[in-house]
C-alpha cells in the first residue's frame, strides 16, 4: 500500500468511528420524566465530540506538517549543501509548515474553551 492509500484508509476509519458513536441521547428506556438525565447525557456526549474534534485538529495538522516538512527539509538540506548562502531561506521554508500545527493547536483550544 502506498502513502496516499494509507492516508485515505486512516481518514475512512476516522469517519466510520465518528459515525458509529452513539447519538447525544440517553438510554431508550428512559421516560419523559427523566429530562434532567437526558440533558446531562447530551452534555457529556457533546464534551466527547469536542474532545474528538480537538484531537483531530491537532493530529491531522501534525500529520500534514510532517509530510510537508519531509519534502521541504530534504530540499533545504540539498540547497544548503550546494550553497551556504541558502541557509536563511531554507530555515524559513522549514519553519513555515509548523504554523499549521500552531493553527491546529489554536483551533483545538477554541473547541475546548
């Protein structure tokens, strides 16, 4: 299996996992008199969905940054090996993909905050 197929498989498994989670309702056996229990169960379920969303934001941003830096880092090392004057530009190009992880961290904080 190549990288692209593996990435699609991971995305499919994540989507199936999210769809297989129980809905934000309490047990089917509860009556209308247990509205407080239903509301509490919905709040707990929404916290779980928020945690999954925050984890996906950081995790997928980290995977994307790793893929981007693998290619950028190799090119930067090659450019510096040819000419030492390319060091500053290479350092900037290596640092740019890391902003994606910072953005994922900010989004995760917004979701959980």
